[in-house]
């Protein structure tokens, strides 16, 4: 198949403003869009820098609230390559981002597993090692 590009994924959060602050201030992501959708819902898109963007959706039902932090059923939900792995991971530690699996090396590269404020698990790769392996 050609002509396809996964450009956005949804993260359900308990509070929109808290989530924006978390992903911008703690993770170093950028705010791409913060507007109102034609439906009246707040439309917030966070940009990690490359690849797919994150659409934040504020939970408004019990089903939404049940999905917070469990969007992949307890498995890793998101995968992130870092251009400067050591500096970014050190900065995240200073910001209190939880490392749930310490650094290790796999056939496909060096990685850690972290958890965001809401419980979502992220595999975080050293892009320099991951792309050269």
C-alpha cells in the first residue's frame, strides 16, 4: 500500500489543561492546535516533533474515564524515538516522569519504558542506536 500516513493518535485525559501542561512542560512537546471543533468540543493537538501528533480528548463519560492510562490494556501504547536520548531522559527524570523499566539494549536498539502522568506506558528509543541497528 502506498499513500498512507498515520498522522495522529488520541489520548484520553482527565483534564485538558493539566494534560497540555504535562506534555508541554514535562515532556517538552509543543502545542500544535488548541481550538474549538465545529462540534463544539475543544480540539487540542500536541506535537512531539516528528511523526504522529497526539490529539488530547477530555474524558466526559464513564467509558472515557475507564480508558485513561489504559488505552492499550496495560501494554505499551506509544513509541517514541529520541534524537538526544541521554539528555532527554535526564531532563524527564528531573521533571518526575516515571521510568517503569530501566534502560536496556535490545536487537532493535537501546530503550526505556516510561509512564506519563495518566498511566500510559511509552517505549522510548535512542534514535541513533535504533536506526543504525
